[in-house]
C-alpha cells in the first residue's frame, strides 16, 4: 500500500509530537511514512523521496526551531519540504506552541507562510487531531480500509496464517468493514494457533486472560466451560489456559510479558522478572518499563549496588520512553525528579499526561512541581484540574487548598 501521509519534523523539539501524531494516524488506519532511522543512508533518502512523491498529504511539524536550519541546502527538513513543493503536494503545517518563522528563509518557502496552520496545544491534542483529519487532510480511509480488509479476508479463507490472525483480530475488535464477532475471532485464532503461529497463540491467551478477569465474557466468545468448574474455580481455570497459550507462543515478546504479569499477580516476582527480561531483550516497551520498575524498587534479585540498580533502571525506562510508552516516561520522570534536570522531568511528565490514554498521575506530579518548585500557582491549579478531570481523586483536596490559597493572596 502506497504512502498517504508523510510526516516531516525536526528531531530536536519535534520528535515526541511527531511520534504521537503518527500513532494516532496509524491507529485510525492511515498509511503514514514516519522516519525513525538515521538519515545518513543513501537508500533511506531514496525511500523518503519515493514516499513524498506517493503521498497525498505532507504534514510539516512546526516545533520551535524547526525551520531554523533550512537556509542550508543540505538540511534534511529543507530537502523534504522542497521536494513536496516541487511535486505540488498538499502541505499541512501543524504548529506547536513556541514556534516562530525565522526572519530569513529560502524564497520557495514563502508559500509555507501563507498556509493556515493547525495549532496543536498539548492540552487539547485530541480536539486538534480531529480538526486535522476532518478538515485539513485530503487522505480518506474508506476505499483503503475496504481494499485492505477484503485482501485480509481472502487470505484468511485461503489459509494464510498471518492473515487468519489479522482477520480474527478484526472480528474480535470490529472495524468499519468487519462487524464485531468474538466467536468467529476465536475460531480463526484456534486454527492459526494449531499451526503454531505465535501471534495467534498470544491472542488466544489474551482472550482467556480476559475471561479470567471476567468469566461472563466466555459466553460472548462462545467458550465452553465444563460443568465441573465452579464459579470460584473459573478464574484459575481460564488463567491456566491463558498461560498454556502464552507458553505455546514461544519467544513471542508480548506473550513472555503476559506470563510475567500473571506470575507477578501470583506473587512470584523472581519468575515474573525473568520473563520481563526475556521480553525486554526484544525491546518490547512494556517489558522494558517493567524491568526498570523492578530495578528501581529493588524487586529483582540482582547483585547490584544501589547506584548500579538505579542506573540500569534509567536505561530501561529510557529505551521504553524513546519508543513512545507513556507510563515509562512517567516512571522515568519520577526516578529523576530529585535530580537537577528539572526541565526534562517536566517534559517527561507532559509526555505521559498528553498521551492516549492520559496518565492523570503525571498531571498531579506536574501540579506539585509547578506549585512547590516554580512557585507558579496558576499553572499548578491548571494541572490539578486536569488530574481531577481524568479521574485522579487525590487532586480534589489539593485543588481546593490551592484555590483557597490563591483567593486569600489577592
């Protein structure tokens, strides 16, 4: 499938925003080119040129300083923009707070100044995103979704294992083209798992684990429960089957991670940590975060000094955070909160909160930082409100106290 949307961004100051935008677009089914590789490779420059020629929409992320180096003919952002202009692509600037156009730019960039940019305040990312896709983009999903899903359905019917798994996933979750059909999903997962497809084994394990949390779901998936299993035994029954399928998935990182989670629930932290490590070795973000957490709080039986343990926790959190895991950004910020790098901590908490879904504890932490360290009660009040609006009840008492304090100081 050809590229619909190309995202151009300056790594310094724009990478986190560009990654989040890519995640939203990809989640909704758009075909997006988003570079995460080094731009030193000639092959990769050819890939960029091909994708810009193919794309319908060229999204230009205007983060602070994004265009400052564009007077250099060899600058990559300039080369991307120039190519988009040369091929008459629809250029859609999205503007972050703090961006300003440089005083001097190449003459061909004059057109960029005249295009109405989409403002993306972090506090209203979802609303800005909806405006972007419904008003500013020419790319549309319907034809592409239908073509893609028809291809997957045909492949599943012909016995293609990966397409069987994907078609099962679409039946489980429901899409614009495929009605939700959990029982059909189980049937396809079963067939693919019998042929040892790791992803299908994992997805079956996931279904049984969900049933262990809520046995009523078994009826929805049309999973038979033996009459000999009492209501009290259902959780253990489904957990055992989930573990069987997770183990059948072999070295598939998401399955290894779930084995770790189930072991942790059983209080077997040594086994849990061993599986988290195996999944983390494959750079699976939730496992990287879990290993970081175990190291930070001394839950792993590691012969490390406290300094070594914290250093390694930072490394694992950092790897997960770099891959866009919001909870890792939150944990990493908590770990470094007492360090001198206050701006990093604030930025990491913001990444954690302005994610999808948001982490309200990060807004609460931001409120505390702004109130106690920056002495900025107005901004602190804003973040207490955001934390409370997103379900973090502890913020209510702090918000009430701070508002009283603000009123009394006037």
